């Protein structure tokens, strides 16, 4: 089963900025254990553009789709045999990257 693992940061109380070596080591372990599918960090929400083409003309707006102190800072996509394994890995990921983590299975 595949899981979307969202890394959530907080503008008013951001996580540590010195976590890259620990994150890289964690990623290497994910790869070695066969859990790694994809990962990537995201630009700040100021770089976002929202497109709504549900009407007669596409509408573009700058910024995130929701204004919030918390925001999506990055993602992983993991392969795991079940939710328990994904949650165990996510618990480690939260400590490693010093941020909150959300786990959601793909349908």
C-alpha cells in the first residue's frame, strides 16, 4: 500500500533548520528497506498559485489555497505493508525532521 506523508511546518513556531543530515540518513534507510517511492520539499507558500477552471474562464490567484500558520513544507510517498508500519515510520520522521507529519493512504 502507498501512503502520502505530508510534512507540516508552522510559520509561528518553525521546526529546526539543521535537520538535513538526519533527514538524508532517514531517507537512505527508507530506500534500503524498500519504503521509498518519492520525496520532495516545497517552496514557501508565497510561491503558490491556485487555478480554478470550474467556470467559463480559468481564474488564477497568488498564494496558498488556505491562509494558515501551518503549511505543507514537503512530502514523501512511501510503500508500506500496512498502516501500522507507515505510522511507525511517520513517528520516526516527525522526530527526524522536527515537524508534524500527516499520513494518508492512497485509494
